């Protein structure tokens, strides 16, 4: 199952909700959302700086991962982004692919 890094920030009422409910309730909500997409949460971390949270999750496919991101972002309480994570073995496959390509301007 593909693995994703989900990161983002709480916005407006999302910040107030986090302060009211705390981190464990937020983790439970994330686990419920990812579970409803057929996935599992590996870890949830909170931070300060540019991003407020980092989630590593296994989700069946890109469509379901995008749906989860859109559903969460549509609330206006979070701004999230998703990064698809590749295993070392998947990168081995990538490095074995050869194609013809002409760079721009050549």
C-alpha cells in the first residue's frame, strides 16, 4: 500500500479546536479519516514552525489520499499537503528505467 507524508497547518477555528481538544483527540480524528479511506496511520507528530503537524499514513491509492486531503482542507480548519513516499526498492525500479528525453532549449 502506498505511503504518504501529510503535513500542514491549523487555520482559524482549527487552532482553537486543537487547543480545546488536545493532540490525542486530533490523532483519533486523523485515524478515523484515514481508516474510512481503507488506510492506516503509522504516526502523528505535532510541531511548531512552518508546519503544525506531520502524519505518515498508508492509503490504498492516490485518489483516496487526495480525497482525504480535500475533505480535511475543505473544512477551512487545516491547510494540508501530501507527499508520496517511495521505498528504496521502488527507487531501485525507477533508476532502472531508461527513456529518450530532450531537455528544453536543446
